[in-house]
């Protein structure tokens, strides 16, 4: 039905679509930028900013380069073809790692906000994608600091003179009936030459492999075959499990607190609070120490390792014996993809948060390349340092390198301390190693904790001047949840968090981020954002391989979502019961684990419901839940590219965000409002409804002047 109003002359005039379009153009050209949009290049000093871009780069490297570069990458490379593993790893870095890191850098730097705010402005109904990333980083922060606490226990033990004790039996924490003193194994080498051996009563005299090697155990040399079924534990392993960790019998068995780990974790939390006390100002300054020192130490350990007796054998096992058949195995590519995703911290929200404090014209493409190269370099050099040292350990023990390779934290806290304890000046090298682990861990922990603190301060602007209160409260909250992990039964909760907290959920987060950018915000808008920040191409090479390469647009639409989906499947495949030990890891271990895993994913529907009721309570049009918001920094450019029909739809958008006390973003000027009201409120509403319901371009409309 045509809307008709009485004009002063009492006549009714029928208007053409061209005239209506001119009227709409008159209205829309009156839209102006307000608030932060009025000065797109300005930095909100109240929010904070990096002192210089070196601080940003170091802080980003501190988050990306962590403990996994030292204990996960070397063993994954060793188990998946040695140096041949570099083929899928570097390929995945170019196909998945670099595009994902670059995307997060661009999002944070251009929009100058954390992930929840950015994705809310893309579409309020999907703001939970941002909170999903915040939840992932928060869950990891709960258990990650436990590992750093163990490092402080080792450093305190070194200062206390325990370096020469953790390789030996006979200490209060050792169990005499199972302890294997590796330092005394050379005694049995001479014994083997004499062949003067009396088998124990339990010996199987027909067993294959007898009279080949002997093991010193309980003050006696035994044939290795005779001890194959006896439970023997090395002295360094008993030091870790009986002194540093003291685990109970299972997941639900709680009895006591390990006060050494408790004190170590408390010290680490205090350091985290102090670093984050003043926001990015302190964080940036601290990065000069906590990020650069690990690189210096790993170089020292690398050169010390390659000069040890047996280092050649260790390096040969690590990179010198490539198995090229592994390159054609899907499992190898899956391992490379998992290592890259978890190592870089993609999908944790940290990279977006850190880059949001950068200058608008910072070359984030260069920074993304540096982070990828720095992370890979630390993995390669760290792996070489680890395997050269393990080669030395194997030489000392008279066994193959494969016999001393451990995975996960056992490599860092069992095998490596044993090797370091056998070196000349063991106190020096042991302290440097655990100091490196401490700095690698604390720099990553700081970035994880900062994700939530910055996200909250972005939505509660008044807290920016009191961010220290947010930091203290949030650290105390995470501390109270994680303190259970320094109990004897809490060790198994630590393992549960390590297995479930950031596996599937971080993969879902990064995949959802890329899909949201590519298909909701728009690939073209993303590339235009890059153009605004970094400028046009300088040459043909830059056009195809530079920051605005069409490769990134294609990758974000197809390749990264595809690889992310594959990664979700790979991360979901698990062994039940865990480690094949139902008595230690009962059904509750996996049930609670999956609940923890799904907590970040639950943020998406939870905040979608929250946004729905928020819009309903404030009387906003529900269609705007699925639309780009006026507070986007790119809104002006996006609006200019809209059709008249699309521009009319924008008038339904809220003029402010929930945390604002006044209109923000783009607002209609008074002249536009007067023009809109000249035809009457009822007529305007009818005209909008009619325009939005018609799909044909050539339609006659009526309006009374």
C-alpha cells in the first residue's frame, strides 16, 4: 500500500525511483564520523600502546615461542622422519601458520580492539567467537604456570646444591628397591668383560639377548634381560616424581599438597601480576629480558651440546637420517599442523590483543613473517641442543639415542637434567636450562593472562585507569582454580588440562575466526583494511607476494578453513582410557576433560543468546544482530560501497554499544534527521518496510511531499 500524507497544497504527487534515490542520497551523505572514528589514526592513550614496535614484536615472540618448542617439536620431528619432517612443517607454515598469524595481526592493529569487540562489530550474534578465544587462553593459563613453577623448584634445588643428587640413589626421595643409579652403570662394563655372572633365581636362562649388557642395580650387576620385567626407575625420574611433583595413585585421590611446587607457583603468579600491573608499558619493557634471554641461552646450550662426546649421534637421529616416506603419510602432516597451531598460539586471542596496541601504520605483515621465522628457528636450534645432549647421554649410558628419548615434560624434567648433571660444570648448565624454561613459560603466561584483562577493559572503559585491579582479581581467580594442581591428585588434573584445554577448542576458535572474517566481514573488506594501513603495492612483486597478495584472500576463504577443519578432527582423536590405565585415569578423567574442552566452544551460543536479549531489552531491530555495526572503523568505506537499499537498512543499527553512555561510531546529522522526519514517522517506516521487501529494481514508489 502506498503511504499518502496531506501536503500543504492538498495535492498528491507520485515520485519516481530516481527521485527517491536522490532523496536517499541526500540523507546518507549527511552521515558523519564521531568519537574515535573521527580520528582514525589516533591512539587511545588511556587504553595504552607499545613504547615502540620492538616491544610488540618481542612480546608476540614471547607468546608464540614457548615450552613446546623445546620438548614437543624435537620429538615430533624425530618420530616423523627427522629432517624430512621439515617439508610438511614449512609447508603448513606457509599454508596455515602465516595466513592465520597475519589475519590476527591485521584484525588487532586495524580495529584496535580485542577479539570480542571486533567480532561483535562484525555481527553481534557472533561475538561469542571472540570470547571463545579468550576462554581458550584462560584455560591454558590455569595449568601452564604449573610447569613454570616446576622450573623454579629445579632452580632452587640447583642453588641448594642438589644438582649432584638428582642423578643418584640413596636420597630421602628415592625408593631403594626400584632406584636405578645411572652414574654407576660404568661399573658393569668391566663386569661384562669378565663374564662372571650368577643369574638370579627368577632369571629366564633361555631368553634371547643374554650376556649382551649388564645393569647396575641394588649394588649388583644384573643382565639387562633379567631386569626387563622388573620395575626400575631412574634416579632423575624419581627426583621429579617423588620430590617435585609427588603424584597420588589416581585422578580422584587427593591427600596432600606439594609445598615446593606450591611455593614455586606462588612466586610465578606474583611475577605475572607485577609484569601486567601497568599494562603494556611494563609488559613491553619486561619483554626485553624475558624474551631475549631464552634465545641467548639456547644458543649457548646449542654450542655446548654439539661439542659433547656423542653429540654427532644425537644430531644424526634428529635431522641426519631423513625418512622421506613419512612425507607421504597423512599422519606426518597432521603432526606438523598440530605442532604449528599450538606453538604459534593461533586462536588464543593473544595475537589479536597484542597487535591492538600497535601503531596503525605498523608493518604487521613483516612482523608475521618474523614471528614464523623466529618460532621455527627456536624449534630447530632448540631441537639440535636437545638431541646433541641426548646423544651425549646415550654415550654415557652405553645405549642407543632412541633409548633416552622421552616426550613431553619428561624430556625437559627427566632426560635433560640427567644429561646436564653429567656435564662439566653441571650447576651452570642446569641453571641456564631451567632459567630458559622459566622465561619461555613466563612470557607466554603473561600474554595468556593479558587476553582476558584487555578484553574486559575494552568493554568496561572506566576500568582502563584501574587495570591493575582487573589483573589482580583475574590472576587470583585463575590461581584459585589451578592451585589444586600442586596437590598429589592434582598432577592428574594438570595432565587432563594439558590434554583437553586447548586442543579441539583452539582449533575451532581459529577456524571460526577465519570463516567469520572471510564470509561475514568479507575478504574484500579485509584486504581494503590492509591497504588503508600499509598503502598500495610498490611493484609487481609486492602485488603478488606482498601484504595485499590475492593469495591471502583465497587462503582465508578456502585453505585455512579446510586445514582448520582437518585439525579439529585430528585433535579430537583420543585413546580411551587415557594411556591405557583406567585405574589411574578413570572415566571421569575424560568426561571432565571434554567438559573443559567444550567450555570455550559454549561461548558462541551463550553470547548469541545474551546478544539477543540485550537487543530485545533495548528495543533494537533484531535484523541488526546479523549486520556490521556502525562502530567498525571501516564502516565509512563499507557504507560508500552499499546500494541505496542497503543504506536504508543501516538506519536500523544501534547508535551505541552496550558499554557506551553516548552515541558512537557513525550517526545521522541533524540535517539528515530533519529530512527523514519531513515525510512523517509513519510514512518513513512504511517506506523502509516496502523498500526492504521488494527485490526488483524497477518499481514505482509513492510519497507525499
